[in-house]
C-alpha cells in the first residue's frame, strides 16, 4: 500500500431525536471523517466516533484531532504498510486514544479492500449476506417510549434496547414487558449501578432480558464477576473491554456472558477481529454496539457484524432513524428488520460529497513528503 494523502473533516449534524442517557443528552453529533488516498487516487474512508465531550470515554473530537495530526498521521507516512493488521502495532507505542487510532485504521482497511476489489465483509471472513438490526429507544415519558418501541417493531427491528438507572428500572421494564411480552429486550445501564444495588438488578431476572449491559463501573471486571454469579440475566460488558486482554480476563473471571464490540472503543478492526475470534473459541456471543455513527462507521459496522459470532442483533439501524440526510450514498436502509451486507469493494457505500461539504465545519489535508 502507498498512502499519499490523508484528509480530516470535522462534521456536525443535528440528530432527528435527542439521544438520552442518565449521563446526558446529545442533540448535535460531531465526528471526524478520515479519507486516505493511495498513489492511484483510490480513497478509503474511516470515522472517529468520539463525542464532543468525554462522557463515554476520555476521548473527544478535539483530542482525537490532536492525536491524529501530531502523532498517528505522521507515523502512517513514516511506515510502509503492507496490510491493515500492521497499523495497530505501529500505534502501540502511544497509550489508549483508541477512537482516534480506529478511525485511521478503519480507513486503511477500506482502502486495502478497494485496492483488491474485495468487500470488507469478505476480507474479514464475513458469512452473512444480511444482518439483523436492533434499535435503542428512550424518551422522557413512558408513553413516548412505548410508542417508539411500537413504531420500531412495526418497521421490523429485531431487538430493542432501553437505558436504565436506579431511578428508572423495575417499573420501567415491567411496563415495557406488559405491553410487549415477547420482544427481544435488553437494558443498558452505562455504569449507573454499584454492587450494593445487586437486589435491584436481580429483580429484573423475572423479565427474561437478553442481557444487562455494563451495570457497574466503566472499567470494572472484578465486581461484574461477583454480580454475574448471582444473576440469571446475562451481563454484557461494553466500556470495560478495550483490548483483547480485557476480553480474556473478563471471560476467565466469569464477569460476563456476552460482549459488546465497538470498533472505535477497541482501537480498530483488527482488535475487533481478535476479540471476535477469541469469543467464538470460548462460546461467548458478541454483538456490534453503536455510537450514533454517520454512514461511514455504520457501513464498517455492517461488515464487522457479518462475521459468524455476531449472533445478536446489533445497534445498527437505518440512517433515517438519526439523520435527515446521511453522508453516504446509498444511505443505510433496513428492510423487514434486516440490513443487506454490501458485496462491492471496501465498505460498499460511496460518499455523498455535497452532503459532506454541507456538514463540514473544519478540514485539513496532509501529504506524504
């Protein structure tokens, strides 16, 4: 591979509906689109999924820009990359900053697949031509939450996720189950609980949830093991798993029975594949989490979720759920609860250049010297 040029575009788009968790509400989504170009003028695209403020991880759009400009882009120009799997080892001398690393690494995966006229899905060993789509719902009122669930089920979504906290759990889930007794339902706690709340989480066992996601500390695996030992409901770890080593330790300790994999959180596609393969070997199912992505990262997630151990519907929904107009063409679409896995080169989606230009608030290009 001969990478000659890299372009960063900071984009900002308003969500159609605010995204609400106990940690805060997101109205406007900023992110970074990364374009890498080889000497033949072929482009690969990636996306940095950090938020504007560090509520999910310590990274932000601005810290990611700094790391990309000052460290990661110069390093890519200094190294001759033969295969995308070589990118993560190049970045390893710098700690964390996984989302910045992932955005650039994923663009290189897309470029590599396009150079070989191969789909990213097939390159990763994907086995599905279509993947099931899950959805996250949540509103300030119970009535609106139930209406959201009803609309999404009518549109064919295969799994529903809701946000919970100690202030809003048992009666909340009970009401949903009363109205939708058979829906595949999971709860995401975003670390809202402590171990002393075990009785609250154990009370949710009666509702047959697919899983409870990240109930305890965002970096914990030890207390999650204690909690899982007394819960019937599977615990899914999200924020706690940022490396393959984390996944190995969590499974060995019995901290979870499911793992959520987000490429941005773990530093890129190679680590996604490593965690996927290990979990497949250990019989632990995985699923693809969402980060309110634009179409580029959403397209990467579709390829990722086509791998065989992604057996649970992920947070990959239609572009139209979040945006009046996305930056990819075609936009990601859901048909009867399923998303087709593109068979074209790379991520299988083109960039809507006019739309990208309209939502770009900053851009900068870098050329190999």
